[in-house]
């Protein structure tokens, strides 16, 4: 039986409609999204009141300041200075310039300037005797020994002045913009200062770059000879998530505390300066950490080395170039707001080869409520060399035609 052309077309159309209807019927229908928690729609409440003259709360992963007051005010850091000393020692150890087993001499200068006969904290190592560098460092970190800090500085650099030059060089490398160190221990000295932001960045750098050295800060007590001393950071006993980092006190600096805690995958760092008592600095620091963990979360937005855009490229061997970020792009933000993030990619309208691998060709900005909360350069993940002569000539013609 012959079927006319019109009949055949009608049958094909009917089959197509039937197939389309079947596809629609089999496609799962979107389910309504779960309602957001009521608290997600509310603004983040203000941070707790802090008695200290200057303070900051920083997210470790991003370096974002979540809250603070006088965050860039230059102040005496007291014994928090020893975190910078720890960083320098760890860096010199990694470079192979010193060893954990090095015998470090408790010189008469270190003993007289920072030992038991002074008003400050001391480690208890005997004068004119040596101790392994790692033990001397624990005496500085756990017991906040000023004498141990001086002895270590003399061992690493020959003198405390030379060691202070190393401290400032490493501080610059870390990115501390408002800090200057003239000694290794933090006792009052002219032109010796830092800020809450810089100290938080310093703590962040120690955790990131030298986790083993950082781990000394959670040791609760350390014994030298017949003397056992407790770590002055009382938060180590009050909250199991707190694993550092350093206290400080002089009459000029008041009571200071740099604290850090990790809960799950999130770490926060707080710095409270010029508080009124040991109890107050501890209470305020823990309140800040609790507030930050309750109301903020950290997200990875883009992985390093993965393409997030592939714009067209002219006159190249390839017709597109893969763009991504060189380092993971993270953001710390109020809890429950992740779905409200808005990414925008700024890439030139016309990209022309050659483009080198790693070359910055734009940037990505992520906003929340109209405010940029994270941004990073977009870099070429692959190099795109120039195409052959005829391709370049053809693309030149096409580019001219598009511009007319």
C-alpha cells in the first residue's frame, strides 16, 4: 500500500508530538525548595561587647575581618610578640640554618634581661647552661619565658638586635603593614608596636606555614628542672576547640590575648588588646569566637586550576581559552546566605592570541547584597599560541566585519 507524501508527513508529525509528550511526562518535575530557616532572613546581630581598647575577629581561611574595633591602631603587643619570634625560628629551621637539637645557651644577658630576677615571665633554664632548641622554644611559648626568647634570638642571629631585623623582614613578607619589632619578647620598648589586624595575620601565617611550631601553643604545662609552669592561655582549659595561641601583659600594654579555635573545617582567630584583666580578655575572646562560629561560615567558590569560563579567542591555534583562578577562591559570609551570592566575570570582549599560560585576562567578583565579598584574577589555564598565517588572516577579516 502506497502512502502519499502528505500522509507520510502527517504521520511523522504525529509521532514527533507523541514522543515529545512522552518526554515531558517522564521528566521529573522540580520539587519546591525547602524553606530557609527563619533566622537566615535576619541580619547578623552585632558582635559581643569587648572591653579591650582594640580587637579583631578574623576568618583563618580567607583572612577576612568579621568584626573589630581599632583594628589598625598601633599598640604595644606585649608577649604576643613571641608569636613573631616563633615564626622566625620555624622559618630558619625549615631553611636548615638551625636544628631542633641545637644546644642553646642561656646567656647571662638573657638571664639578667628576662630571667627570674625581672618582673616578667621566665622559663627557668639555668644561666650559662644549654638546652635543646626545641625545649628552649617550648619554654618561651608555654611559659612565655622572656629569658628563653632572648636566648633563642642570640642563638639564631647572634644578638637580639640582629634577630629583630629578621623579625621585621619576615613580618614584611607575611604582609604585616603596621608592625615594627625591636625585641624578641615584647617587654616595653620604643618603636615596638603592632595592631590587632597584623597580629591576627601573623597567627594565621604561623598556623598555615608552620603547623608543628603552632602546635606548641596548645601545650598546657611545661617543666624545666624542678619548676612546672602552666600555659597562661586559660581558654585551653575552657574550650576544647581552642588550640592557641598567646597571651601578653605589661602595665603599658594591658592584658592581651591572641586566641584561635577550630570547629569542624572552620578556624577563627581573635585578638584582644589592652584589656583590663586576665579574666576579661579570656571572656571577651571566647565570646568573639562563639559569635563568629555561630553566625559565619566559609565556602570554597572555585577550585584552583579548574575552568570557570571559556571565552572565544581570535587568531589562535585554539578557538577558546580556558580561564580559572590560580588559588582557591574562598569567602566567609553570614550563614544561610550562600544561595544569594552573585558572581560576575569581567573579561575583555575581544581576546587575541598569543596568550601565555597563567596570564591574567580578567577577574571574577562575587557579591552579596550589593557588596563585593570575594574577588580574584582570572588567569589562562593553558597557553594559546598564534594560529597559522591563513587563520590569522581570516580572523582579521572576521574581526573587521564584526566591527563594521
